[in-house]
């Protein structure tokens, strides 16, 4: 390069603001301006001693030389890393052009320090990277809309979940394409969206609610729109929040609040110190205080002084331990009147389980308390009435049964001992009339026990065939006396039912007795058979039949087909009533078919039982009979002289019988003489009853295990149980035939 031209080139280079330098074909610096010197930190003399490889940190020597060779007559821009004299580096943009001077190849380079620009670009890239990360990972849907077409330019995965579609099916569509034509408020979806997008472009309000359509269900959302610049592009950013569940919760909360305020129960919420924070309208009506008067007050202003401090202490201990307390208060209203309330007080806990408040639900039970008091009084009166009724029945039973001992006993003995026909007939009439009175009395007492639910029921597996056969044997003679045939129709070897043996015995007795009573010609048949899982007992007669109009009343107490002054048949009208009740107690049912003038058929249905164990049978193993009681000392304690005479007549010639008529004599004679058996009347006149005597006699060493039989007219089940638990070993209800008393002696003395 010639000197003149070199000076010219240097002057030209110095006039350029950018850093300029010239390289020869070997990469050596042949010219440079001051700007380049300052950029690298060298003096001009130092710089002219350098090769491009000394400051170009991006290329090696080979790359430098090949580039110089390739750029002959061409221009190209590079971004390179340059190294300063102090070793630091910086980003540089180099515009290199291949030139020829004096037929020699050179490279003219114009260099700019682009460190700031690169940092800015890096920051932008980092920002975009962060934005993309936030964009992709946001749990709420985010979309970017084209600013001109309003079409979806981009969306994140949460948007796919909201619309239920993959991204390719979302891009390039409008928001309104995923919504119904009209919004819930009646506005058109596209007009609403476009309005708010334009508002966003103008910088106006951009938050609004919008309904989308997903799988036929509406999704309520809250939308925010923003104008943003991304990579130099202006876009509309859409952030969508699904508020469907939130809105449901708000509606539920609103409904709950409305329900609480309109609840028929008084509701109060307090802080941890018991100070009232909320009450509903019912609470105000209940207490007489307004909300303004009661808020921030303590419920103790309702105290009446009738609730014990212990109750309040227990209340606080319960609710502060996290449990619900339930109880009652007698509180005082604002006007001073008292009222009863039922209260349920519970702790309210936050998500961590910490107690934040207490809530009380209170109901006015003043009227209920009053009603309960009235019920208690009524119950007490009813119990007193029932007690009087029971006592009356027991006394009537006692007063009727006691003379029946003499009536039936004497009649039976006269019939047995006399041979004079008229006397025998009269004795039989007396006995029959007495038995009728006895049966009526028993029926009334049984009905009373059923009505008071005091009749014990023992349902067990029962083979009913022996019972049916026994019933047949009992009534065969009665049927013959009326000129009737009594048939027994049973084909099975055993019929096992779930039944109470005693109740079933009464049922059969009532049905067969009625059939014979209402039959004058023909006969009566008893049949029993198994039908699947049921047992059927059928009693058929050829009697008078039952009119259709009486079908609903024959099971009612004291009702008969023949009633009033013209009734043709004796009886209390309780037989079928008791029968139906007994059957019901055994979980069975009873019905009948009848034709007037031709007869009736009564059916009893019971539950059949599988034979897992030996069923209870009516058959009883008889013990060896003891016929000689002559050496047995028997004490009879009885205050009725007729009964003493009757019982003496029954067994006076069979045992060594001693009779006394009062409690004191009984105790005195028992002390001085040993008896093998004591027959004790319970209803003795005087200060002591029969049970008092039994207790005193049992205290005597010689009578700890002596049989004592209660011979009494108190014939209720409760009476029997009481006597057997009070020292008596046996029980015999009055009236009783001579044979029953002798059987009792057999039972006692055969042991």
C-alpha cells in the first residue's frame, strides 16, 4: 500500500464513528482507526503488530484466512466474540468486505460492540422462556388471540381440559365457537366476546363472566383480557377461571344462609369466649331480643337461675373438648317470662381442626314439656285406674272363687255319694252352673290379662297331634250326650308347629266347644295337616251357621250371633275373642267360612317348625301314685269356714288334717308341731296375710324345705309368680275339684 494512499485511507478511517480496520490476506492489521484501538484497548502501534487471531476469540487462523479468501468482492456480517488487551471479551458485530488495493487482496472490517444488544436479546429469550413455562404450566386456561382476526393463536394445556379438545382442534377458532349462541343473560356470545376484546385494545374494563359449552354442559367462567407484546407481536392474552363450582358453592352458601335464617330452630353462633356473633330470626322470636340487642352479648343473659352451675360446667368441658353437648335449659326471655329450650351445642372447626366458634341449635319445647307433664299426670291417673281395676278384678275373682270352692266341692261330693236320682240331678245342675260361672270368670280374667299385655307367651316347637287327640278325648262324651258325632281326621305321624302349648290348648278347646254348642244335628270334625311351611287346624261343624252380617263381629268381646232377650245359647261371648288373640300371640291367623243353616268351618294357621330337636308334647310321664297319705300331717290355713268344711270333706279321711282360720294360730301351731305339708290361703282376714305367715314359718328350722301350697282365689299370673317367689312351693287356684287337690297330694308326697 503506497504512503499517499495509506494516509488517505487512514484519514478516511478516522472519519468513521464505528471501529474500522483493514486486514491483509494473512490476517494482519494494516490499518485501524482510533475507535477500534479504544475498543480493544491497544495503541495504534500495538494494534498494527497484531493478527486477527490475536483478538478474534471465535475463529482460528485457518478460519480467518479462508474467510478472507472467500470474501473477495463480497460483503458479509458476522457476530463474533472479540478479546481485549486485558483479556476480557465482548460480543461484536463485524461487517466484512473483500477489497483490492493495488491488485492486492484486503478485508475491510467495520465492527460494533453489541454486548448490550446481546444481553437484551438474552433477557428477552429468558423472559419468553419463563413466559412459556408459566404459560404451559398454569392451572388456569391461557389463550393468545390474533389482534386482527381475534382467532386463537396459541393456548396452554389447561385450555384443552376446559374445552375438552386437543390443541390442534382449538387453534385458529374463535372463543365463541366453544360457547352456546346465547349467554345466560340473553346476550349473543360473539357480540359479547368482540365487545370486550375491543375494550381490551382500548385499555378499558376487560373482566366479565362467560359461559362455555362442554359436552352439552354449561361451564361458567370469569375472563380477563390483556393486550400484550410477545416477540414483537401484539396479541390479546385471555385468562379464564372456571367458577362453576365456586358459583354453586356461593348458591349453596346463600341457600344455607337463607335456611339458617328461616329455620324453625333458633340458631346462635358465638366466639370462643361465648360472645354472640350471629343469631337468626327464630332465636330473636324465641328470646324477645333483637339482633342489635343480642350481638356481642353472652348467652348468660338468658339464665333464669333454674339451671345448675354443674350443667354449665359440663357443657363447657364437652364443647371445648371438641364434642357436641345436648341438653335442656329453663331460660328467661327479655320480658322475664320463662321458657324451656332443647339445645344442641357443637364446636366449629377450621381445616386444621382448630376450634374457631361454637354453634347452638335451640328449640322451644315449652309446649312439649307441658304436654309431657299432662301425659305424666294422665299416665299416673291411668295407672291408678288400672291398679284399681286390677285390684277390683283380683278382689272379685277372690270373692267369686272362694264360695265356688264350697259350691262345686259340695255338689261333686253329693253327686258321688248319693244314690237318690233327684238329688244326683240337682247336684249335677249345681255343679254345671258353678262350672259355667267359673269358666266365665276365667274368660274375663284372661281377656283382662291380654288387654294389659301381661299374659306370658312361650313359643316353642310343639307336636300338636297329642294335644289334638287329647282335645278329642275330652269332648267325645260331651258330643255323645248331644247325640253328635265327633271325628278326628289326622293322617300324619307328627305335626310340628311353633306354638305356646297352653294357648293352643285353649284355642282348640274354645273352637271344639263352640262347634258342639251350636250344633244340634250331625257332628263336628277336627282336622290338622301341614301345608308347605304352615300348619292348618280345621274345625268343621254342621250347626246353625253364621249370617254374613255377623261375620265382622263374632270375634268382638261379648258378641254372639244370638243376642239380647231372644238369644238361644248360653255363654259370655268371649271364647272366639280369646281364641283370635291367642292365635295372634302365636304369630298365626284365624278365619272361617260359614253358611247359615248348614254349618261353619274355622281355620287356624300356625308357622311350621323344622324338627331340629325333640318337640314339646302334651304327653306327660306319670309318676308312681301314692295312695296312702294317712300318716301325713297336713296343716290347712283357711279363713272361710265353708272352704274348711269342703277341703276337710275332700281329704279329711286321706291325711292327718289340722285346720286353723287365722294367721296367729297357724304360726303358733306350726311352732309346736311338725307338718309334712301346709295348705295356705293367702287372703286371710286380720293384720297378716298368707304370705306373711309363710315368711315366718320359713324362718323356723324345721320348715326350711317343707312343701307349702298356696291355695288361693288370687288367680292372676302375677299372683302365682308372686306366691311362688315368696316361699310357696306349689300353687292351687280356687275353685278346684277334689281330684285336683288329691293330684296335688300325689305330686308332693310321691317325691
